């Protein structure tokens, strides 16, 4: 029972409800492929067993072998501009006929154009870029660069944070599910509590600013701290710090010569209503890592963006990845950004945010099972509790709601065991948003026996 209420990330995939799900999607060919998947792939938490077998995707939908479509409100955070975005796809197809791969020691025009575009989007002197094939690799590059720039190897991070699954990334991260049983990790990591509150939507009340004091305490007591790494907004269970928190963190880092590394891998490129989440806070980080949506749901691509002054590692291979300057990935990324700009996606997301706030607050008033609603842009979390006063997690109910929503064509993830995280493509229509909320509403009512 203890494990039931102390989950960190991931869908509940080893339960009676998961087994019952396979009866819902009963289909001989699907079962055959699920069995083969289980036979040939290594099993791991949060991935095995799989939910279904996908055949196609389009817009906000993923479709299985039977033709059943799910509105994808998870998408591993790659689907900002929707699946198979035609604007992006055409440019990628054209690039495949010209230069699909570029070996190291050479550059190519798509890579240069993407670096220039990224530099133009960031403030100040944040215009040095290093590309990588995935977000975890970008985090690794950032941690290495921070050591070189500061001459200090220690880093502060937040408990319950996620920065990737490689050994260096889980060392800096705070989620136990990635570290358990692994043994010794990268030394020199100090963790502090994350800023949390039941404030709800993005605000500036500053009731979480006390959490910044932990950072200064550790810096002063520990010494030799070179960097503080954190998610600007925690993606998985949608924890949104106040402006006061981030302003104080920036001041502390500046005062102690500590680099501020922001991980925006899942939330950059419009998810929060701005191109980058730190823009909400009026701060300027020293290093930013982006990824996932950067490849437009087509190619894996990530980037580390940092200051001109930190271009000091010319004799060190910070990344040196085979697909570092992927022409296909870079074309997809540049097209993704261009699409966001030309279609005024940021304006749309901010309008959708008001709609989501009103709709989900109404659900909270309707259902006692909802203890909190948190959101920014098109990133929303519905926290389910058995009792609003004790905040006891409604884990079983969350699981029931997940599978009921899946049965009715809505896919999302559960975080912390009891938070329904809703993260749809930014291209979603208002009607589709309403349809998804109605599915959640009905599922919650059913779980409560209404």
C-alpha cells in the first residue's frame, strides 16, 4: 500500500486495471504485437507493458490497428504543432532528397539556420548553441559546461525533478524511480525541496519564495557549488513557481557566481503561452536546455543554448554526437518554429489557457474528488484527492479515470499517482478541448459513483 501512494512518474501499468484494459481493446492482431513487444524489448517501468499498438497519427490524434483514435494529451511533449504537421513534413521530405545526414567535422545550412534562429529567440547574449540528439544529452552537456566555466563540480537540483534517464541526468535529477537499485551516482549533487503551493494557475503571490532560501543555505554551507539546475515549470504534475521565487533564485545565483541552468526540454516552444517559460518570470538564465518539441514530433533533436562568454571549451568535446547537426532534425525544428510564428500559436495558446482555467475550475466546483487545478498555457494538472483537507491522494480513482478516458478516446499521463496531466497539441481546436474536458468530467463522475 505504501508504494501505491508514493508513486512519482508514470502511468499505473502493473495493476489489475491495466490487465482489464486489454479486454477493452481485445483484438487478435493487437494482442499478437503486444506479446511480441513484451518478448523482444527489455521491460522497464513506465514503458512496459504497452497500452496499445499504434498505426498512424494526424493532428491531435494517434490511431491504433483497429482504427480507434485517441486525442493525445501526452505525446511525450513532442507534439506542440501536432502530428504530421504538413508544413513541417513537406520541408523534411524535401531535405531527405538533398542531404539526410551530415558527418561530424562538417556543417550544413539547415543546422546553421536553426542555430541562428534559436539565437534570435533568446535574450541578451544567450546566442551560443550546441545541438544533440536528445534532451538527456543536452543536460549532460550543460552539466559539463558548468564545470568548465566555473571550475566547480557541485550542482544543486530539486527533489522530484526529472532531467533525463542517463547516469549523469539521474544523478542530477530527483526522482527515485530512475535511481533505485542503480548504485553510486555522480558525486557532488545537493538536492533541495521544490517550490510548491496550492495556488493554482500562474500568479505572483510569492507564497513559495521561501523555497529559494534553501538554495542560498546550501550554497553557503556546502561551498564549491557551480550550478543550480531546475525545470522552470515542473511539467509532469504542473507545479508553477511564482515570479518572486524565480527572481530571488536569479539573484542568489548571481550573488554567488552559480550558473542558473533551466531545463525547458518538455515545455519550450509555446507550451506555456510564451516561446520559453522563463519569459514569464522576467529573468535571464545562463544555460537553457530545450528538446522534445524541437524536433516537431518527427526527428529527435535537442539543444543547449548559452552565453557568448561561455564559449570556452574548444579543447573539450562537450557533446560530439553522431547526429549533432542532423539536417533533417534542423529542418524540422526551424519549420516548427516558423509555423508557431506564422500561425500566431502563442496568441492562441493564451486564449485557450483562459478557456481551460474556466472549464477546469468549474469541474473542481462540481467534483469533490478534485483537490487542485493548476495550469499555464496548454499545460494543466488536475490533482485528485480523497479529502481536500487532508489532501490524501486518490490513486485508485485516478487509475479508474485514466482507463475510462482511454476507452472514450482520450490519452494522457498520470503523475505522482493522482495528477491527471493534460498537455495537448497547441494546434487543438476549442471544440476538441471541450470534447476532452467532457470525457474527463464523465470519467470523474463515474469514478465517484455518480
